[in-house]
């Protein structure tokens, strides 16, 4: 079964609320595999971000996927590459230390169950 390559989410500015839902694919008939997350710091100072995989609006201990408080230097970017399967009950949740300073985009493949 071949997947469809797509931009999974974004670009969207991260808020400074660490429980913000960034992405959820709501259909039980589809799942996504996120292969690349790109985060850009468009400011003149370092900004931190945190991402969790879990329930809607939650950032429970043990569900961190890129760690908490990961710093991106001024006018720089962070790239993550992997294979993160997202089903309809999974939420990518997170935020930044400063609102609208970071922009996040995710790319991957989508599959029909």
C-alpha cells in the first residue's frame, strides 16, 4: 500500500501555551506518518519549544517526542527526521517560550486504512 506524500500540517506559528493542539488527523480511516518536522525561529533571540504526543491539550510526563525546552538560536531552524505514526486518537501538542516567534511545518505520508 502506497502512501500519499503531503504537507501534514503548517506552517503555523507556535503559541506560548504548551498544551496547544498542533496537529490531529481526525479520521479513523486514515493515518499519517510524519517524516519531517521543521521549526523556524524568525526572531533575533533564542526561543525554546516543546512537543508531546498524546491526548488533546495535554503534555503528560513520558509523552515528550523532542524533549522539553529545546532551544533554537536566533534566525535559525530545527529539523527532525523520523517516522512518527499518527492515528485519529493521537495529538501533536506543544508550544514555544514566546508566542508567534517560531513557525512549525510537518511533512509526511498519509495512508488509507
